[in-house]
């Protein structure tokens, strides 16, 4: 797409001069300036937020569960009548909630 020209024809300059950063000097302080009170911020973290942070830090994949399920599938012991019944009941609840 070489036939597309840059926006606002800014060839050779990535930032126009009107929005380039400039250094601003801080205002000089004098002894007549009134003393400002110090403001302190405070943050309180709720128990709910702490719990969510623990969840974020936990691994997304529980490899031990995956390995156990693969082992049961390979042995033919994963699909039991009780598990199939529970899966069917959950499916029916999703289709027709009580």
C-alpha cells in the first residue's frame, strides 16, 4: 500500500510540533507562601478483593485433575452410571430449569 499518504502529511516527523513535549519550570517558592497541610491517602483492601487476588494468582489449569481424568478414561473407569446420571440431570436442568 505505498500509495497511501501519511495523515496530515507529517512526513519525516512522527509528532507534530504543536503536540511535542516541552519542559515547564516549577514556580519559585517564597517565604510568604502559606504553609500547606499535608494530605495523606489511605487504601483499604476488602476481604473480597484479597480472595479475588488469590484466585488470580492460582494456576488456571489444575494439572492433577486433568491427569486423574485422563487416567480414569484410559482405564475405562471414568464413565460410571452415577456420573452419567449426574451429567444428564445437569443437562436437563439447563434445558428446562425447575
